[in-house]
């Protein structure tokens, strides 16, 4: 199989890919065509079927695995596949693992590292809350296989775990460097800050927003979920509950970034900074290591509002 990451202009393709999206559109001249996004574990590729009704173009839908034959061209600086033949594949003709982007780190090892941090939390109420979520096998399975985003950063299997561990690790450092921080509260908030993404985004291979994700967003979903978990723990201090939920609700730091509240606690400030740091550094890493990222200057990036350049050796 020729992975998308190694394709270049002029290549002839004859392989199986996951059809992530399919749209029926019209050219400026009123001629119908189909636009598709193909995916494997190394990335995505824009594809065009210029003659949808022609021989060799068989029926298929979004989220089908399809065998495509076509030529790789370049359009406005991006690779594009002109699809000449396509057919839906049947089970046994493909390995789903080839089509799911996955963390390059050991997932089980990351979970053990995360639990090492969380097992050091001493507050009995926070400790019980952690156990009720992260100690439950079905939650662990979902958490370890989920992404942290549809795109931008950590948008791969294990991404939510990798991002959460990164934020917890940064918060652990901050708690040691700044004694004013309540370490138990900060580490617990870091562990829980993005659990709403388990319900905001559908699991792979879809990895797209659910109805709840579109209507509520992961911050509100997470706060509701954690609040329900708190209610099941008898005697959970009301003040501690409000402080933990505040950290979750304010972890994006600014109202314009989706946080219902701005940070009002020192732990909330630390969490928002750790979350932002891990997300932006991972985004930069993905830009620098993206297929085709040759040369020093990599072009303008909207997130950073800057032209991105590789560091000299």
C-alpha cells in the first residue's frame, strides 16, 4: 500500500483508502462532479471525480473503504487525486489499522504514567472522583482510543491521552515550582479538563462533532459529567466542587476561546496556561513534521498568525 504521506505529483494511485467525506458539486460551467476526502493513517488527500456517472465509478458512501485508481496532481499548492475508477471494498480487503492515525507513543505506557501522577493525589474526595472515572475499564478504553480534536492538535488515536498526560505533567511541574498552587486540585483538574471530548467527538474513524458537541461543546459537557460524578460521592465539599468545576469551565482562558468563565483561581490560571502550552507546541510539531514540509519557511499559519520557520541546526 502506498500511504498518502509519500504521494507526490505525477504518481499513479491504485490503493484502498477510507472515504472520509463525499460531496456532489457543480463546476462553474454547470458540470457535476464529486469531491471526496480520502484518509489513511498518515493523512488525508483531496480527490475529485470529474465524471461521476462514467463506467468504473461504482456506488460508495462516506466512511466506506474504497479502492481508487487515479493520478496525483497539484492544485494551488496542494496535492489532489483525479479519480478515474473507484469501487467499495468488502471486509477482508483492508486492515482498519492502516486508516487510523495513531499516537507514536506507547498508549498503555502513557496511561500508566498518567495514573502514577493521579495516584499521588492525597485529597480523599478528589482521589475517589479520579478512581470512579479513570479506574473504570470502559472509561479507560474510550479515553485511550480517543482524539483530542477533530484537527489542529492531537487529532489521532491516543491523542486525548497524550494531551492530557502532557497537561498533567506541566501542572505537576508548576505545582512544584509555585507552592501557592493546590497540587491536588490542579492535577485533578488537568486530568479531567478535556473528558467532555469523549462525547463532543465521535470515535474513530468518524472523529467528527456529535450533536451534543455542536450544541454544547466539550467544556460544558465535561463540567456536567464531572458534576454528576461529584454528586455520587457522599460528603464531597461544596467549595472544592465549585473550585474544580471552575477550573474546567475556564481552562480555555478567555471567553472568546469558548470558556464560559475566565480564570479566577490560581489553579485555573495554571491549568489554562498548561493546556495552551501543550496544544500549541504539539500543533507546531505537527506543522514541522508534516509530509511535504520541505525548506526552512513553511508558510502562513492561521493559529499562530505568522509565517512558520524551522529552527536552524
